[in-house]
């Protein structure tokens, strides 16, 4: 049972946390692709920007959260979402809209997004520095230890306060997005434009409005993902370096252009990463005495070491592109 608790803490909970972050990030990537037909490589940097805005606001008003009993960073999250959404819309108007007006090919848009990536990275490092910083400026991170009522079980299930907020906010965001896309007029217009942009425009749908709404949603979700990840660990200016490949892998695994596929892909990539670095020797400890004398288990039975965890999304990405280019949910294929 102690080994099982260790598995729950280090795989089930950790994989759910990682998968939730990747899912929220991948939804933004897939929404942008489904509407504007290009891979936005600067999305991970928008996630970093959103977390940085929360850090600045929390540092400026550190005691706001204590008055209502929640971390100050969560109180500042809606404002950071607004600022990140404004940044996303501003980037589109300044860089991408002129390119669309000239009818450039998607590859040119992708190269443009790489330039935006470098610009955002430079600006964030200029103002944030290069070191990590905690979003708990004037708060304490609560850690909950849940003891199981079984004899001989000494290890508790451990879950932190930001992880609970992460699960709740992820669930709320997914439900809200589902309702928006399926019930609201704007959401139905987005789906129509995703299926056939020319027909949507001919039907009287204001494509400029749809593009702006898409950037607002993507920017808001990016701020949520970056902030919740930074709350769970710490804020780092190079956060985008560790997020870019996993969220794109998640979007492609689920099916590019399919929001629900992005959610599934996020959890697939998140759990794959967690399972790959988990030391399976822990689960085999109770069976050591029954193993033959010549069979000695190594101390570490992880598939890859922690420093090579970034390889796992890349491997999944290549495998999916070879086996099923449209992803699990049959998304769009880049032409």
C-alpha cells in the first residue's frame, strides 16, 4: 500500500497536474490554428507573459488575497488574463493581420510567430531577469496530507493548494469553453469559420470579430495555464522553453484544430511524461523476495531520467505524425 500511495502521488496526481497545464495550453494552440490556419509558436511565451503579469500584480498588492482567504495570485489572475488577451489582440493587429492582408502562405505566418517568440522572450527576460521567483509573495503554500485508513500505510497522499485550484479552474474552463462553442452565437460562428472560412464569410459572419475573439480566448487561457503552473512550482522567465514542445505535441496528438482533442492530448502527453520518469522499481519492491536469486532489480527502473523528460513529447509527436497524422480526434492536417 505504501508503494501504491507513492504511485498515486508521483504519477496520478503529478500526471493530472501536468496534463491539465498542457491541455489548457493546447486548447489555445488548436483554436488559433483552426481559425487562422497557422501554428502560433509564441503561444508558450504568452503563457509566460500571463504568469509574469500575475507576479507583478501580486508584488504590487501582496495582501489582497489574505483578506478573502485565497492566494493573491489567484485574485490577480482575471486582470492578468485581460492583459494577456490585450497582448494577443495587439500582436495580431501589429504583426499577423498585415500578413493576412497580403495573402501570405501559412509558413510565412509561422516564421512571423517565431519572430514574435524571440521578441516576447527578450522583453520578459529584460524585466523579469533570469532567476526563478515564487508567486506566493505574501502567502504560504498549503500542503494537504491525507492519511489512508489502512493498517501499515505510513505514507499519506500529498496534494498542494495550487494543485486543487488547478483542477477546479481547469474543469470550469473546459465546461465554459464547451458551453461557449456550442450554445453561444459567437461560438457557433467560430465553429463555422473553422470548418469553412470562405463559406462563413459569404454567410455574413464578421471574420475580423471571430479572429479577435479567438485571440482573446487564447490569451486568457494562456494566462491561466502559465499562472497555475508557476503557482505549483515557480515562475521562470524561460518557462516557454519547457512548454512549447509539450503543448504542440498535445495539440497534434489530440487532433490539430479540435479543442476536445487538445484536452485529451494534453493528458496523454502529461501522463506519458510522468510514467516515463517514474521509478518502477518502487512498485516491484513487495515482490523482491519472490524473484529468483539471479534476477537483481536495478535501483532505477525509469524509462528516461528526469533531465531527458523533454524527449518524451517529441517521441510521441513523431509517433503520432507517422501513425495517425490527423490525431486521435481526426483534426485538420496542415497543407
